[in-house]
């Protein structure tokens, strides 16, 4: 009996418990997706020089970018299925090794077609980052902490994109464009070693205490059933919640890709910036993404569904107004007053007061009209301007820059 007690004490001494280990595992994963985005965005940062060195046209560059995006799209479900079947540690390690090797191989590219093929393989391997993110959060965090953890996990994606410009600049200054690809690929291989050495599932991690393990597993779902790929794909496609995630991602990804692959080229071509100047500015959108990602996790935990829906609507309307401004600029400055020529002078007065927020009662008092007459004028304004409500009128006024004087 004393021998067994001594053995338990020896195991306890050799087994160092790390407090809040789940957050350290998240940091380890964040390092991985940070490297993921550094290797991914290396192409966009070096694109101006690649076009000159390899004689690549803008159209050919678009095929290179498209090859990566196509593979990333196709292989995301495949990588997610692979991680489910063989486990997060081994699955993500295999994919990270492949994207690191593909990045290093960029240094040997001699034409746009070589780069397109390499980017396709790299995109297929880097597609593992998104499903690995979901798997890490599911394995290591209880449901109550997942929104905040997801917010911090999102930081890794944008931090990598934020760090890519200065890292690529210094690597390029030291080793040339070939060396920049090799340097970022080597960073990815270094992370693979760290992942293999320090990542374990919660049930098997030697440094995880029993209390924290109980916290992690307090409301975990049952382990998923391992299904054939097409069976799993069919099951997911029938889940309505999948489309609630997939459709917003589909709408957001083009903007993210433009920032990653096309903005550096635009800065070089249209503004004559060199690599150093690009590195000074190209990271700024991703800093904003970092702040938004962290804030979203805390807001999700603190706010109810109605508040979140309202926030999404506000962001959507903000984007709508920005696009409207851009379209007006492209049209060459349409005169705002021209759109109201269809209204009578009295209807114009009613329109002005409606978009300022006045009620029918207030308008009737200001214009010395009956409530019925104001309702008639309001109906005429809505019909002539093809709006359905007063809110639509406000949007109409904003779109046509009719509120500048209010």
C-alpha cells in the first residue's frame, strides 16, 4: 500500500499542472493561424516585384490568386473531415507541413503557371485552419467561454495578415523575394514542431488539472460519429444553421481576399509605393479586424439575440451607405436636388420634415395642415419616390445626399 502511495506521489511530482491551460492551447493555435496568414499574404506583398521579375501580367496574377481561392474552397470540407477522422493534432500538423513546403517551393517558381500550381496546393492545405479553429474551441472550451475564445481565435487570422507586410519586407530586404518565401515557410515548419510537441487533447494532456478538465467537459457534446466524407457532407447540408454561417462568410470573403492579394498591388501601381511603403500601410485594415474580432466575442456573450441582430443591421446599412457613396462618385456627381423634381413644393416640404424625423402630428402643426392632408402628401411622396415607409425615405435621402443641409 505504501509502495502505491509513493508511486502516486512520484507521478504527481513529475506531472506539472499548468493553470488555465486551455488558454495556452488557444495561444498555441493562434500562433499557427498567424503563420498561416503570413505565408498566405506573402504573395500579395511581393506581387509588384513578381510581376516584374517573372513577367506576370495582371490577368495572369488573377489566375494565381484564383487558384489559391479555388483550392481553399474545395478543400475546406475535406480538411474538416480529415481532422474529424484522424484527430486535430495529426490532421492539422499534416496540413501545416504541406503548406509550409508549398510556400518554400514558391522560391523556385519560374513562371505564373508554376506559381498558380503551387498556390493551388498551398490553398488546399491552408484550408485546414478554419475547421481546426472550430475543433480547437470545441475540444478545449465550455460553451459559456466559446464566444470570447472565438473572438480571440479570430485575432490569429488577422494578426498574421497584419504582421505579413513588415515581416515580408525585412525578409525580402535580407534574402530577396525567393528568400522571403523560404523564410515564411520555415516559420511554418517551426510552428509544426511546437504543435507536435505541446498540443494534446484535453483527456490526454499531461499538464491539465482535473478541475479544469471538468470545467471544459461540463457541457461538451458527445464525440461526433466518424462518417464517410459524402455522408458527412450530406448531413451538414441539411442543417439550417450551416447556411447561417456559410452565407455571411461567402459574402465577406471577397473583401478579405481583396485586402490580402490586391491592395498591395494597387498601392504599388496607382500610388507608386515601394515595398517599404506598402509595409507601412497594408497592415492597418487587419488591425481593425483584430479589434473587431475581440470585441465581437465579448459582445456575443453580453448581448442578447435582438441586440446582435440590430448590430448586424447597423453594420450592413453602413456598408450600404459606403457603396452608395462610391457609386455616386463613379456616376460623376449627380445633382441631389434633381431627384426631387417629381414632388410638388408642398410635398417637398413634407419630405424634408419626414426625413428629419418629424411625426405626422408635428408636420401638421408646422405646416398648418390637417392630419388627413399630411397623410395624403406622405402617401404621394412615398409613391413618387418608390419608397414603402418613412425609413425608406431616410435611406433614399442618404443615398442621394439630401440630408447635407439638415
